[in-house]
C-alpha cells in the first residue's frame, strides 16, 4: 500500500496538470488548419501497440503542460514478484531519460551571468574541466581541456559510450578523447555517450559553489587519496543528488520525489515500484537497480532513477510550459526543427513522414532511456505536445513477429498513436 505522502503528491499532480475535458480536446494548429486530437483513437492505438506487447506500460500525453491523455496497463510485477498492476502512479526505472534532470539543472544555472561575462553563450563555450576536483585536473589527459559545456550537452565531447576500459569516471578523464575522425568516437562528432551527462552531474555543485571543490580538495589531501579513489566519485555523486533535489525536484510544482535507490527508499515507504523483465511475457522474477549499490555508491547524472509516469509528466510540464525550472528562452534554445543537429540535451531524434506532411514537423527529438529491459522516453511533438512513455520490458510488435528493446521503438509507437489521434483532421 502506498504511503499517504505519495498519494497526496499524486493528487497534487492531478490538480496541476489535468485540465477540464473541454480544454484537453482544445484545438491546435497544423499546416494552417485548426485540428483536434481524437483522444479515443490515440488511446486505442496505444493499447493496441502495448497491451500484451510489453510487461507493463505508462504513456502520458501533454499539451501546453496539461495532461490530455494517460494510459497504463500490464504488470509492474509478475506473480513471482508480488503481482502488481502497472499504473501511472507506479515508479519505474527510466534509465537515461533521467539525463534530463542533470541537463535542465545545468541550463538553469546558465541563466545566471557567466563569471567571465556574458550569458548563456558564454557559459556554453566554457571548458568544463575547471569545475573538476584539482586531483582530476592534475592527472587528466590534456585533450579534456578542449571540451566545453556545449560539447557535453550536444554529445560531441568524444567520450566512448560505456567504454569497456573505463571502470571509474576518472578513467574517462585519464584516457582523454580522440581528434581522429577515422574513429567511431572523436571530439566534435555528435555521438551519444553516458559520460557526457555523468560529467555534467559531477560539476553541477562547483559551478555556483566554489567551496564544494575546496571541500573535496581538502579531503583528498587529508586522506592522501589517489585520483582513482572511488570516495571522490561518491562525494561528487552525493553533491549531484542534492543539486537535483533542490534545483529540480523541489522546484517542480508540485515537487516530485524520484529515487536512485528504489530498493531501499521506496521499500521503506511501502511504495510498490516496477521490476524490470527481459521480455513482455516473462514469468521469472524481475530485476531492480540501485545507483547506491553500485561501485560509486551514489547517484549520478546518466540515469538510475525510478519515477512514476505522473511525476515524470509533472516534471515535463514544469520544464516545457512554465518558468519554474528553465525559462522559455532557454527552452526554445534546446531544439529547433529547422536545425535539429544543434539541439541541446535531447539525445536522439526520429523522423516520421506523417508528422512532416501534416505539421511540417521533420524531426521529433527525444530523451531515451534503456537499462536492461527498462525503457523510457520524453518526446517533443508538434504544436506544444510532449509525450512520456515508460515500459518495464522489451516491446513486441503487434503481430509478435519481432521483439525490440529500446526507447526508439517506444518513441515510434507513441508517434504512431499520435498520428492515429490526429488522422481525422487530414
């Protein structure tokens, strides 16, 4: 049974982002023509694509910060794990979709004047290494110095995604990045890598609090630490957790309470969270994850957070339709359909011919998350629509001809349902 605090939070989420039915069906514009979403057709398509094709799912569609549709189904836990149905209030592992937390926290800081003068552009052009602990700076590869905050936000730093030779964050810094354009990963090439947003999480505290670095530097000297010492990474992770709690979660209205240690924190509060399964019809016990049980024993910016669909929708509503977390000017800089390669923070894109034809919307940016069988997405759609999706298994195609993991399939399914909901207009 969920605790009272969690129930009250859910009610506040409803009050914030669920409008009247009339507003939910309100007109939007596409191709110069007033159009409306057919909510019933959108939800019918969601159910067709996910019922029986994913262990459990949550899909919420927002328009200008208001919920216009929410659908959930399947199982958060199979019989062997306690038999719990998936609802929009069930926290689940959203993997790298949580990168939006660290990224928007950074962009929020960049709305303040840069220490060298100027605004957002000045911040983006700064090399990030100056905000690392001194022991990292003294022992890192020289190539790291060329990497700017903009490079990190655009995944152009040159870090290798999940580099098998790097067991700790410092090893990425020690190894450095390549400028060799014959390599798969090199500085300046847009190539997704976890280390980009992990790095952002680890420098957040130092950007506006120089004493954070001084504290770490003093601890390193006092304890005669080496740069590979995981206690440094743990300290940075703890600072990151404070940063997103105060700079993101509590600023959301209502405040939200994700966890990077669900097996401990949610279990202690009697909150049922989703387990993760290999396939849509798995009968074995599912898996669960905790960042604090990992090597660094701390949260990090790359992912590892559990959050319910309702809370994730509240966060997205705050980011996309209010000034509570980032300003509209910052939001507008994150993505422009006319220059999708210049996007900030958004990790991937998909194209869709119907969106292009009907809305002039060539590119759908999304922040995808994939952790084993756990997949999630935040996707921007035309005319002020945003969608969030969460599944706790890989996804089977409706005819069961194939099973696809990945936030890409999740995002494409939602786009397909959106087109179904808009089809009557064209």
